[in-house]
C-alpha cells in the first residue's frame, strides 16, 4: 500500500511547486517595487526626491511639515461593435443591418504624497484605490 501512495505524494508536492513557480513568474516587478518604495524612500533628501521624481503636481506646507503630491492617471477605453438587424425593418425585411457600438472607459490612478520634515522624506502615502504600476511611474527612478 505505501508503494502506491508514494508517487501520489511526490506528484502532489511537484504540483504545488509548479503552481508556486507559476504564480511567482506572473508577478509584476514594477508593482512590487512601487509597493516597497514607501519604506525605502524614508530618509531621502528633498533634493534627491526632486531629482528622481521631478516637479510635484502640487505642494503644501503645514507647520514644520512639507507635502509634495505626485499624480499619474490613465484612462483605458474599450469598444465593442456589433451588427444587429434594423429595428425598423425587422429580421425578415431586406436584412438591413446597423452598427451597435458600446463604449466603456476605466480610469486608473496613483497619487503619492511625500511628507518631509527638515528637508528629509519621513513618510510616503499612496491613495486607497491605486494602481501600483502607475505608482511605479512616480517612484521608479528613486528606488532600484
């Protein structure tokens, strides 16, 4: 009985290993880097931040804290074109067809807020519903 079970256990282990390798190969390295960046960028100077991330979209000063905000947005538009029989002549008429176009749009964004005290980055915050790939466009040159 144990001889018959041994290949099953090895097949199960091999299957789990293959699934883990497949899942790790699909990971997006840019998104992972963007999610690690808030911890890695703490301590960076303001000059270093401006040289790698560029000019912020907006900035504010509150007390001894300075806030620099960078934003990236991307809108994807999908269209679906169907040909349908004309409602005026019906399906049994001379079979005149008309286009039926459906359009969807989705907007993805990332807003990164850098909090600085004394010219040094003390915290990096992303918006709640963010696209990490767009966050990479902001912090990608700052963290390798």
